[in-house]
C-alpha cells in the first residue's frame, strides 16, 4: 500500500532507468520527483508516461529562476504536462510570475526557501545576509506565500517554524533532506527521519538515494511507508 506523503526522487541518469525503478517499486510508491539532472535524459517524457500510463503523481523539481516574463513562459509550457508540483526559487517576483504561468492548471507552485544542502557557512560565501538559518527560511517562506506560492520546500529542521506562520495555513510544506534511520546523509546537511519531518509539519517528504540505491528498493520504500503510518 502506498502513501503519497512519500515522494521518491528519481535521481537516476535517464528515463529508461527511472521507468525501470518505478516498475520495481510498483504500488509501493505513488508519487515521484523528477529533477533537473534528468531533464536531458528524457525527464519530461518519463513524467508524462508515469502520469498518463501508470497513474502516478509527479513533482517536477526545476527550481526555476529568471526574469518574470521568462519564468511565466516556462511555467505556462510546463503546465501542459499535467504535473502535480513544480518548484521555483522563492523570490517574490519569481513566484508571482510562476502563478501567472500556471493559471488555469492544477499544478501547484512550490517555492524553494534555502537549499537543504546549504548551511550558514555556504550562505556567508554567497553573500547572503547574516541571520539564523531558521529565521531566514521562515522569512522567505512567508514572502513566498504572500506572493501566491501553493507551498514551500523546506528542510525538516525548519518545517515547524514554517508551519507556525499565519500565511502557511492551507499551504503545503515539502521536505527534502529526509534520511531513514541508519542511512548515509549524502550531500544533505539539514536532515531528519521521515516520521520526525511529518511530525514537524511537513505534508510530503522527498527520499532519493536511500530508496534507489538500496539492494531492495521496494523493501526500503515499504519501511518508510510503515514509519509514516
């Protein structure tokens, strides 16, 4: 039995491998993330096949960022693919443009606050203003909600802070950086277990390598679903 709170990231090189993994996971997983790394490997074709032929939900993780007119045009084009979620960077002008591009579709626009692979030292190196990470994430989330975002991407560490925002009422929180107990954290720096992420206020968790790199991916996914239940 699947639980669509679990989104499995198909971070594999191409669509053929992604489709094979989805077949291996079968009914255990109902929601998939397809990211920028697979865009040139047939990612949009895979999204369409999983959606139309296999009845899966699709999260396209493009993290779009550009001038408003370009973002609006890109999102309008992507809205033709019957996607469920699409990410853009959380800057208000980007979110507003994405909302315009998604008009008339059911696609949810999710705003990226601060990438879960970053910590305060990374922000300093990028000349991002000083401040506590949680405070910055909450401020960016609030501004994204005000600009019309349907939800935000936030690490599990900040999910509770974001959920407590008045603007977060009725909005989605999706958390990458989730690692089941006993698995390697990889390149993520702000991580949590599946259950703790949900308890902190997340609506969906994103898990990649702990599933697709496992000796038995379906077994790994079932363990996560059981933990969520």
